[in-house]
C-alpha cells in the first residue's frame, strides 16, 4: 500500500500526516479517529479516503478498501498513491476491468503519469493473464469460500474445510490457496504423499508463497521426498525474491 503523496493543494495536511503516521505505527483506531474528523469537515478529502482504504486493507476488509480507493480517485483522478492502491485491490478482488476506467481517466487528465500508464497498459495487454503476474500472485486472490474454509480448518473441522476448498476449486477455478488448504488437511490426516502432491499443485499456481514451500518440505520429510522438494524450491527461487526468506530451511534440508 502506498500513501502520502502530495499531488495538488490539499486541506488538512497536518491531520492527514498524523493519521498516516498512526497507520504506520499500527494505531488504526487513532488513525480512524483523525480521518473521521477530517472528512466530517471536508467530505472531498481524497487523501483521507485513501488512508481509510489502507486501514480497511490492513484489517483484510478487501471490498471496503477497494471502495475507499475508488472514492479517493473519484475525487482526485490523478492521485497516484490511491490509483496504485486501487490497482492492488483490483488484483486482490479480480476487478481490474472495473478499475481500468480510473486509470484511463488519470491519463486523460495527466498523460505524464508514467507508472499509471504502465499499469493501464498492463491491464489492457495482459487481460485475464494479469492475475498470474508476480504482483498479483504476491497479493493473492480473495475468495469468501476459501476464507470460510480456512476458518473451518483453523477450528479443526477438517471435513467441512475440505468440502469448502473443493467447492472453491469447482466454482472459482483451481486456486493455490485451495490446494494448499487441502494439502494441510492431508498432512493432518497423515496422508503425506497426497499432501506433497497438493502442495506442489499450489506452488505451480503461485510460486511466490514461502509458506507453501515449507509445507512441501514438511510433507517431503515424511515420505522420503526431500530431494524432490529441494529441486522444486531451487527451480523457482531465482525468479521470486520472497523465497530468499526460507533459504536456511532448505539449506538445512540439503545438509541435515
């Protein structure tokens, strides 16, 4: 998430800065209190609505975040911070087509917005393939079904979670999160070979998530496939910087 860029003359600058600092420090209630005061006095304060979006994003209220970023750029079409945040939210919710007019509008107002032009061109040129881009994979896709399945899994309701993960795959198409969830269930059920296969399918769909590689490694240790897990990790590692964070675990597996 991006915040705080000054584009044109703003009102309540100091208040917005204090709210952004509160967000950075993790004090979301204080930030919200400041922002409510700002928009009560200035209902068109685009910077405040962007910050509201960031608060919603931090709380995983993805739809609310998307709405707030849209509100921000509806008021100020060339507010780059909110446009970039809107792009991330649209990737999360698979709503880039809905967001595209805001990028078109921004470039009509100011053709010199280089980063916004890159985003616009990516949406137009890649189409649905944009959801498999590195940026989209790192953000992840929001699915109410998968969210419900993960809650059931966390509560220990394995069969209900399995049903929901399978339904998500059927209704929404194959999902890295669904395969990962099914892999965790298989692991808990001591079906380690199945777990390994499911984690591998998850990685094929989203090679950027370090936790799935660690799950793969755990399953591999239980079914004598550590060498295969290491090969998978090494194959994807050069292309995804996020995987550097788990290098020690795989190096330890190479030299136990």
